[in-house]
């Protein structure tokens, strides 16, 4: 074997089972914590209240004000509430926004997080935090924000509408795609990435047909776990850079933007990343030579968005995103040029298919 790599494993404790929400007190015992503040978005406040009720005196309270991209004021208030209620831990029940709030609390207080993911975004497996202040999103890596425990309960995803499930699943796949050609990829990451994409791609049609199909929800959440672990362990490239600009600067919705852009970035990179191309061809099925086209066809068949214009982006914004992406160089298998990037974004904006290579 001629491969060379460095693999630095992150600690991860995962409890995966239908109904595992009921095991939260056991997880608290395992971590040696007494009183947890339960975090959620306003939309999931009933679920948070249910969790707090089931924990009884071990719930310090509920803070159901998590919002997309973690505004710094919300993080500050949550930290104060945790302190006032004498919480020694947080339980984040929800998607990336809620887990992100837990991370913002941990960044300053080091309170351990138990994450209970209800989407496929994957934040629970990463030491990446994000905070938004005056309309600008800052991100960083810090091991203090990596959840101490992750409880995956597929039953909690039954309520995730089919259309959001699809875009969330493609958001998860994006982590795996970029991990496969990351400068710090490794054989174990490739295995996780390939199986993560395979699991998600196989589960999505069944979820569309019946969002309460438990077997499909289990498969998808298993895939999301693997893809999230890929994100936590590697450096992301062009795709995540573009989506950061689309979300942070243009305020486009997170998972739908990932869904539109991913096939185009894959098409841009697949010739320069033959191992990634082979792994994704196998995971997605279809024509061996063209995983980008296969992915675009699947996304269309799943009824998900294929155009940035339809997500609210203006044609003039293409140049803004190009400038922002080019302003800070980063690793990418195919060199990123102004011409190449403009072509890529113009196709993604107009809803055109990625070029066959
Ligand atoms: P989200 O957490 O914003 O959730 C979207 C909406 O769906 C919310 O209203 C939420 O309450 C609702 N929801 C979540 N699960 C549900 C369920 N099972 N049933 C019904 N409704 C449900 O969306 P997201 O896509 O999970 O997360 C996006 C955010 O996470 C972005 O801010 C992104 O930057 C961040 N993120 C961070 C990382 C990281 O590693 N730091 C990784 C991925 C995403």
C-alpha cells in the first residue's frame, strides 16, 4: 500500500436506538452530571418540555430559543440562563442550530453537551462552532465544543417533513463528498464516507414514500452519523466554502443551498479526485464515470431544489460569492479559478445540470 496519512481520532460516544430518548438519565449518569439545561428551537419547544418532564429534578430548565447560525446575543442569554439555573450540562435536542447553541455555551463555560440530533446536519460529531454577530458568521474548531455524548433516536426524525429530510440528507452527503478528497483524508474516513452516502441515498426514497418508515429513518440517521464524523475529522474544500458564503452573506437556507451546489462542485472536482469518484460511483449507483450527474438526477427525482435562483439568489450575487470564495485560498483538488467558479455558480444558479466529464 503506497498511501500516506495521519488520522487523529476524535473521542465519540454514541448511543443509537429507536426510543433512546428515554435513556437520557443513563447518559447523564455515564457523564457524571446532575442537572441539564434542555435546549431547543421555539418550533421544538414541546419536545424539549417533554424531555425536561421525563428528567424531573435532573432538568435545570428549558431554553427553547435556538436560532439558525447562533446569534451572539442568544448564546449570551443561554449562557446566563445555564448559570442562573445551576446547570452542569446541556442537552441539545434538535438540528444543527440547537446543537450549535450548545456549542456556543460550551465554548466559554466548558459545560458538557449531550446532543440529540433530529436532522441529518451532523454538527453533533464535530468540534466546529459558529457564532453570528452584526450579520457576520465566525467559525472555529475547539475540542471543548464536541458533544460528550450523542443520542441518536430515529423516532425523533419521523416529524421531519419529507422535503426537509431530503435536503438535510444531501447536506450530510456533502460532508462525505468533501472528506473523500480532503487533504487530510484517510482510509477509515473513506470507509465512513462511502457507507454514509450509500445509506442516505438508499433511505431517501423510502422516507419520501413514508416519513415514518422506521427502518429507513434508522438507515438515514446511521448515514448522517458517519457523514458528520467525516466532517469532524477532515478539512472541507470548495463546496463548504461556497455554501458558507451563500448562507453567511446572502442568508440563503442552509440545507437547500448545499443540495443545489453539491453536484456542481463534485463535477468540478471529480476528474482530479479519482478515488473519491470511484467511492461515490459505488455509493450512489448508476454510471461509474459520472457520480456528479447521478447525484443531480437523484436530487431532481427526489423533488429537491436544483437552482439557487429559486432559493432567492440574484444573478448579481454570483460575482459577490466568487470574490468571497477567491479571497481566501484553501485546499481543493481542482484549482479554483475565477472563470471556473463563475461557470459553476452560473449553472447552479440557473438550475442547469452539471457538465458531464
Ligand atoms: P435547523 O437546526 O436550523 O432546523 C431547521 C428547522 O427544523 C428548525 O425549525 C427545527 O426546529 C426544525 N426541526 C429539526 N428537527 C426536526 C424534526 N425532527 N421534526 C420537525 N422539525 C424539526 O437545521 P439544520 O439543517 O439541522 O442545521 C443548520 C445549522 O447547523 C446551520 O446554522 C449550519 O451552519 C449548522 N451546522 C453546523 C455544523 C457544525 O459542524 N458546526 C454542521 C452542520 C450544520
